C-alpha cells in the first residue's frame, strides 16, 4: 500500500500482499454492481455518516437504480453489515492460514497480531464506519456480527493458550483479557491513525505485535 503513517491527534470512528477490500477498489464504471454500490456507500458513509446518507444518494453515486441495490442488498443496513463483514472475512481467512502453519507458536502469534493491524489500517474507513454505526444495525445483524468477531477472537486466543501450554507464555495470564486488551488497541486505530504521519502501517503493526509478545512472555 502507499505509505501510511501516524500523527498524534485527529478524530474518527490481516499480513501483507493480500488484496484487500478497501474503498478505492471496484469504483470504475466497468466494476460489477455490488462492488460499485459498496464502494460508493463506503465513501458516502465515511464523508457524511451512515444516518445522513440516503439510499437515493448511494444509487446515484454508483450509477444504478434502487431496484439494483435491493436486488443485491435488502436494505441500507445490509450495506453497512457487508462493509465490515468483508474485512472480518479477510482477517479470519488469513488468521486460519497463519494458525495452521507448522511453525513456533510465538512466530504465528506475532504474525497474526501484525496481520490484523495491517488489514485494519488498509481498510480503516470500513472499520471506522462500522464502529461508529454498528448500533444502527438490526438486533439480528448486531448479534451475527458479535458472533463472527467472537469466533475470530477465540481463534486468536487459542494461539496464546497454545503458547502457555508450551511454556512460552506466563501460565497465570488470562488469555481472554490479553485478547481484549490487544483488540481494544486495534479497534482504537481509527481515532488516531493518519495517512500523513511518520510511521507506515507495517511499522505500527510491528510495534503492536512486539508489545503483545512482550506482555505474554515469561519473566
């Protein structure tokens, strides 16, 4: 990706080389209708907010009809659900690959931690929009999202538990709290990360990963 970085301040809302579903993809006139709708919905939600963006504005920006939108997405909150869902699916697929490798668990956990930071930054608009607007989803969709995130966190936690069994990580540490602490920081990226600061996404990911591993190691 283009060099991204951090700066202190600002407001707002898995490894590398993967094609990610960011806002810049699928915006050309030859793009498939669902991709155009998602790209324009993401842009408009980021610029105006979910509740201040109408279905009519989305379809006009995408160059399609309301009938086309409702053919692919049953409602505006289906678009919101998919904006976050595509990022979470990508991260889950990548975590499954990393966790299955026959390497030292410390290497796998470090890679997984860096991976989720990079993909969150590469799709920062998507994650900011979602965390700002999740409460506007239907109760059923909110429940589904929480279940999907819980599955991801449980897979991530299993790496910490494996490291404890192998004697690499502190035995008395609660893996669930370690996971919550780490992902609290990841989900907070949208409030301070900026594309014109001094650190790249990979540099931030390396720092986050190193902090997590240091917090887990046995004295």
